[in-house]
C-alpha cells in the first residue's frame, strides 16, 4: 500500500504514520526528496532503508517507540536534520525518560548534522568516552546523556557547545560526578540555563 502512495507523491512534505499498523518502510521512500517530516512513532517498523540518506530536505525524524534499534549509516549525511527523536521504552508501562533505551547511531554522528537541535545518547553501557569535535553540533539546544554507565570522564569539548540550553547527565559512571566537580564544570557550563547532573 505504501509503495503505491509513494510512487505518486514526489512532492509530499509530511509523512505522518504514527500509531499505524505498518511494520516496514519501502525503499521507494528515498524518492520522496521533498519530505521534511517523517513520523513513525508507535509503529512496528524495525529498520529504515539505507536509501533514507537521499532525503536531503528532511528536518524531523520521529522513530520514538518503534522497533528500530539501529540507524542506517546514511542518516549522518542528511545535513538539514534538526530533530532526531529515536528513543524507545524499555518497559512500555514507564513514561519517565530514564526508562528509554537508546537507538544505536552510526559512527561519525556527532561530527555531522550542522542543524541538529536535539540529541539523546541513552543506554550505551560500553561507551567509556565521548568526544565532541571542534565545530560539531553548532546549533544543538538539548542534549541528554543517560545510562552510559561506563562514562567516567566528561565528554571532551562539551563546554564548547555554546548554543546548548538544556543538558541532562543521568546515571553515568560512579566517578563521573567527582570529575565534574574537580574540573569546575559548573563554571565552564554556566551558559547552559537548564543543567542537571544526577547520580545513578
């Protein structure tokens, strides 16, 4: 059904499939070059086709509470993407953000997305360091780093994110808070109006 819709919809700008019964996104979505918004929230979709990288005008991708566990490599090539909403509940009965499970991002993600405003890094126990390259995420406003229990050190370069308005550092390595205090990060991050560092 979606294939037939997509074939005659080259000028479609919004694709809202939230709460629908779909479980697969056809490869023909790559032809919808005018798409600015894709909403797949609460569907049974398990993966996005690799051709998603052709969606050069895409600004919002909402795959919250889908079955998607890994983003395609090409997603990092979509330069206009501003909002990537990609968390899912570990337990459907819980609504607190601490119970979200992250979606695995492709390598090089933080060096991309010059217009990305929201990023969630969640439930990645094997990650023990983060580096934010110089000039990366120039307009980022909201950053959530949660349940990275191996992250002992402060993400390198985080103090250079001058556009940041909200930062949540939750359930990280047991020594993270001590390093945060020792490095006087509260002073370095005073440009962030909404900042919380929570113990596990």
